C-alpha cells in the first residue's frame, strides 16, 4: 500500500504517539519488574529475619528453662545445707540423734580432714567440691538397722552423703534368745560432700 505525502503527514502524529506509548509501556513493565524483584528480595529478607528472630526466641526460652532448672537445684542444695563450708558440729549432732532415736547400742565414728575433690571453672569464680570421709562402726541387731541408719543420715542434710563401702561381719550366734544382743557389726566409709561456690555472694 502506498501512502501519499499528505497521508503520511497525517499519520506521523499518531505514529509518534504510538511509539511514545510503546516506550512508556516498556518503561512501566521494566519498572514494575524491578519493583517486583525488590519486593521479593524484601519479603525474603523479612522472612529470614523473622526466622532468625524465632530461633533466637526459642534459644532464649530454652536458656531460661535451663537457668530455672539449675536455680531450682541450687535452691534445693542450699536448703539441704550442702552448699557452703562443712558443718562438723551438725554432723555430730545428726549422728548422736540417729543413735538415740534408733537405740543403736554401740556406734563410733571419726571424720577425716577435708580434701578437695574437684574444682570446676565457673562464672564469676570456681565451684569447689570437697569431701570429708567419715568412718562409722556400729553394732546391729539386723541388716536393716544399717539401711535405716544410712537413710537417716542422708535425710539429715548438712552434706551430700556418698557411701563408699560397707562391710558386715557376724559377731554373735544366730537364732532367738532370751537376751537381745547385736549379732552383726558394720564398718562403713562415707564421703560427706560439700560444695563451695566461690562466686556466690556471702
């Protein structure tokens, strides 16, 4: 199709408008594509930040739970007087009380000097575990008397009582008799463990 110069002159303005509209449309598509990619990057960054925040919150909650559990254990140890300097007078009172309550006929003991078991680094200072070994000798009517003595000793507090060894030997004949007399003798080695928290406020 051939256009006359007059027709071409008339078509030039619409053609320029069409080209301008095409260029504007291309520019809009290009800018929309850039905006879309930017929005996608921002959404991905926000999602990653939200995930990191969730992980941090989960870690904080877990740390709070662990601190709460450790604090409960610390309070229980403090209540039982296991934390702090050794309490030899309380130990002696506990043994005397148990001997009288259980009516143990013959009970002797000695407590060796305190020794350091382990020192654990901590914040702000170390935590030291000490043990004083108590050697106990007692006469028994029955094996269960020994178990009751050890249970009473453990329940008395003032230290953590760790039984290292107990030896039983027969001292009298078995069977029923008119006189009730001990027929067994026990010798036990028991560690009385205390904990000193060097970083704790006194």
